[in-house]
C-alpha cells in the first residue's frame, strides 16, 4: 500500500477501533462525500488493485488491534475502501453505477454486522461501541438504495430490480435490529445496564428507519410485527428507557411512538393510535416544529374521532388551519353534506397521510350524531318539550334542512325510515344511549339533568368487540 493517504486512513480507523471510540470511528470511516478524505481517496484508490484492497493486505496495518477482531476489521476496511473506489463521480449515475454503489455499501454493512454481532465470553455482544457506525451505515444504505431503485428498470425477478434492491436493504437493517433488540434475562440486564454503551441503545433508531421503509412500501404486516417486538421485548421498553434513557436520543423514542401511532391509524385502531401519537407529542421537543406538525397531522384526525377537538391556536401555530378548520366546523355542526364534500375535495392530500380512510369509515356516523344532538338541543327550547324524549320527526326535519340544496342523493329524498336506520346504527354502536320506538315514532334517551344523557362522550364509548366464530 503505497499511498500515504490510504495508509493514514487505515491506521486512523484501526486506532479508533482499538480504543473502542465509537464516535471517532464514525468520523474516520469514509461512507459518503461528506467525509473530508472522500474525494482525495477516490483519486488515490484508482491505482490500487483488488489484491491491494483485500483484507489480508490491510490486516498488517492494523496489527495493534486485538487478534479476535483484526480480520473482521480488515474486512470492514476492505469493504469501505472498495465502496469509495466504486462510488460514482457522475452527477446523475447510470443504473449500473448506482447499483454498484449500493452493492458496495451493502458489503460494508455485511462486514460491519459480523463485528457487531460478535459475542464475548459472557454471551453478550462485545462491540456495542459500534452502535453509531451501524446507524450511519444503515442510513447511507437507505439513501443509495433509493437512488439505485429509482434508476433500475429490471423485472421483479432480478436482484437488481427496484423490489430486489429494496428487499435487500430492508433485510440488512432487520439483521442489525435483531442484534439490538435482543432479549436479556435479569442477570444479563444487570450486567449491561451500567455499561457506557449497549447494543439495545439504538433499537429505536433502527426501528424508525425500518418503519419508514415499511410505510413507503405499505408493508403494514411487517410494521405491525415490528411494533410487537417492542411490546414483547425483555426487559420491557419502559424499564430500558428508565435505566438507559441518558444514552438514547429522546427524538428517536418520540419518532418511534409516532410510527406506532401511524400503524394504529392504518389498522383503524383509534385508541391505540391516539395513545401513541399523544406520547410522541408529549416527548417531542417544542423547538422541533416540523416533527410536531407531522405528529399533529395524524393526531388531529384520530382525536376528532374520539370527540376531542384541537384549539384554534394550535392549528394556527403549526399552519394547519386551512387543512383542518373546515373539517372541524362541519364535524361540530353536523353538516354531513359539507363533510362529504371536503372528503372528496381533499382526498388526495388525506390519502397521502393515511387519513382519508379513517374519516371515510368512521367520521360520517359521528357527524350524523352531532347533527341529531344539535336538533335535540333546538327541540328542547320548544315550549312543552319533554327532556329525555323526542319524536323522530325532529331528527328527520334537521337532516332534511342539512341536505337541502346540497345536490347529494339525500337532497329531497330523505324519509323517516332513513333516519330510523341511522339512529339504530348509532344506538347499536353505543354512540346514542336510548330506545327507539318505531311504532310510536319516539326516541327515549337515558335520563340526565341536562337531557343529553343519551349522548355520552365519544371518548368514553367502548368500541364493539367482534369475535370471529369458526
């Protein structure tokens, strides 16, 4: 190895590894153009043959590294230097060049994973100081994967196809997560908890990378399975955060809560989604405006379906008035035609954020409920009106007024039978507590002082449980 620059770099990496300084290692290993030696190395490595960059040739320059890790480090250095050599200098690389860069980084990850998964004499993972390096390599891998997949035109069965590239990326990061999210018995945890670094410290960061990949490809089953890993890990997630929270970026934890909330939205599990999104909101720093806005975009629709409305100042602060104020107004006033119209007009924006389906499936029935509650409040102002009881024509008249001139199918065609069916559905779901007597055309509500006992808080309504019968 003749080039002084390459020799200097190899020695620098070896020293960082030997001293187990993870931060220095991340800064010294060249992974992308942001590295200060990247461009000079590209030129210097063009004169190196494959044998010059082989791990056997590099091992002699890291002889001060413990023998158990020396070959592994040399293999990592070989892969890293080949990655620099393979990197494209073109502003817009060809599909072949982009795939070669991706494969080179995949090789870096493979060699790094061997070191990261190495176990010591006590059975635990001995190279936790590689945490930062693992996260950095995974992030670079995702970036190169996106470029290579976008340029590839090969059919699905080929490894270099867009699907093959994305699958290889996902599987590589999943391997790293398997190490980081390993279960620990009580004895192992007590030995690990006071160490300066633990492989479990980056499980949130790796999971966030995976959740993003799953979301891009709509791999909801894999995203749900990843959530189950966190739910069943030993020791539990809360115990890990309590003991090692000082070693774990809170933003990474908050982001993991956000992704779990998004999964709840996709699965139409509103209470689960609300719980995780609220935790993400509470943990996300005030100065992280963009992240808090992203959380709100999912939290507001879920909260609305639980009867919780955001304050106008919150919408204004996060520039969400145009997106949500019309929906909130239609929801509060029970304006069913306006709700439908907004869903149609904003469908593209809502679908891109996994909101449209939950509002389409769950929202309209709540808007009908608000319409009927508003009609009941007006009826109670009529002289002689009896609380807890109302004739069904009250609700029919309110619905006819709401649809008048709207152009909807119900405009001018609504009959009492339609209203009875809607009220019966609300009673069946527990959203109205009362008895509907069709023959007497009356609805008797649960008694209360204000007369609205038949309209419980939506957040307190227990969803119906459906058990499949074989």
